[in-house]
C-alpha cells in the first residue's frame, strides 16, 4: 500500500511503535509524521517508509489544506485522525 501525504499510518518500529500519525510531507524514502499531540506539526517525526504501515485511509481535508495553504495546525491533525478512525 502506497503511503501518500495525508495518509493515516501506524508506526511499526521504534519508541513510537503502534502509534497513529498523519503524513504531512514525503521526501524520497522518508515520511514526516505528526499527530498533533506528542509530535507537533512544527517538529514532525522523520521516519523511513519501511517502518510504517499504511491504513489505506486518507484525510482529504489535510491534503487540500497542504496544497492550498502549505501547512496545517496541530488541532486540524488531531481532528483528521479522529475523523478517519484514529481515536
């Protein structure tokens, strides 16, 4: 399953194993993740794609906001996670 910007993913490795995140950016084999709580949008977690499990769920709101404005807020990330089944 391909991991795109706006996707909800679960960490498969590391100290954050099992946690849910939203992908806010991609760079080659890395994804930048935020959940709006412990991992804020201002300091996203850089993680290799092989350490992530895609859920197949994408937040259209996050994708549209990143395309138009270029950034999202922590509350928007938390809301998107809750809406697509994160909490």
